[in-house]
């Protein structure tokens, strides 16, 4: 039987593995490392949020009026929709964790994309207003790509 401490360590280890798997997938998909990967977990559910900044080209395009912003938003939504099944398989193969719910949000104000996944379909995802402080604690705040294009935790 596991002690609560051992169970907590196992959950932290699993959360780190999921963060690495989702971050490495994002790097493979876009060629950019996410600016942050945040895991919030309790009991049997986990929420994974990836944030990435727009590329220089995307920033210029988004700043070029509504048409440019729409193109950037549509591009990221297309990328999200068409890579979701591959991401789910990638994470499950590497960690054993199944991602179920998913939502993507392109934020033109901050110039970023937020992709959020949950392990439980019962967890509802809401976009909170700007005045709300972050509710989770990033477990891997420093991610970087090494020479072999893999994500490593520092």
C-alpha cells in the first residue's frame, strides 16, 4: 500500500511526464517550444495548459487588422483540430494518460495561443477574465529544446 507521500510523488512524476510529452509534441508540431506548460491535478483528473507566443510573422500578421488576425486564428485552430488525435496518442503512448476534453484559444491581445486538455470529460473548461490571477503552479517552468529537438526539463 502506498503512503500519501508516495502517491503524491507518483502524481507529480506523472504530471511532469505529461508536461514533457505535450511540450515535446508542440515543439514537433510548430517548431517552437511552448512558453509554458502548466498542470493542475486533483484526484482522478488533470488539466494541461500549453501557452505559446506567436511567431514574429504571426505577430506582424495579427497586427495587420482583422483580416490578418482572422488568418492567424484560423491557422492555429486548423493546426489544433488536425493534430489533436496525434497528440492524444503521443501522450498516452509516452505516459499512459488519456486526454479527453480539449479547447484552443487564440488571444490577439497577448499574442498567444492557449491549448487546454483535460483527462476527464466532466471537467468544464472556462476562459477566465484578465483580472484573474493564475490558479495553478507550473511544474516545469523552464523548458528548452536540446540539440536533438527534444524537450527537456531544466
